[in-house]
């Protein structure tokens, strides 16, 4: 599932808070996530790659935890504010899309 969020110029919380919350959705916050930064077209992009048991309830969902899931996330800093992208699903499916991410 791909989710895209934009909350306005000053909305959505900061980068660090969102990265921490996203990683916290895996293995009760004990997941070893890979994070990084890069610049594309002059915009800073913060990346997150986490895997393990995914708990969608931590993001306000009602579904039960899902075993062996993976998330590829990106937070883009733009002149208009932060844009949030999350690709979440079974680990093997998300792994198959990693090169497209």
C-alpha cells in the first residue's frame, strides 16, 4: 500500500518525529531501520527502510499486526512543506519494488 500525505506548509510534524514513529510501527520500536538522506532536484529527501512485524494500529489503523512486513518511506522537504511517502506491504513484495522506489 502506498500512502502519500501533505499537511500544508507547517503541518505533519518534523522529520525526526515522523521517522521515529514510522520505525516504531515495526517490532514494537525495536526494528533496526536503515535511514538516509539524499538530494533530488534541489530537494532534501529523508529515507527509511524498516522490516519486521508491522503494527498499523500505531498509525491510527484498526488492523491487527502483520508479520514479515517492510516499509520504504521518504520525507521530501520542499518549498511548500513536507511531503510524506510510505510503501508498506509483505517483505517479499516490497523487496521486489525496491529498485522502482
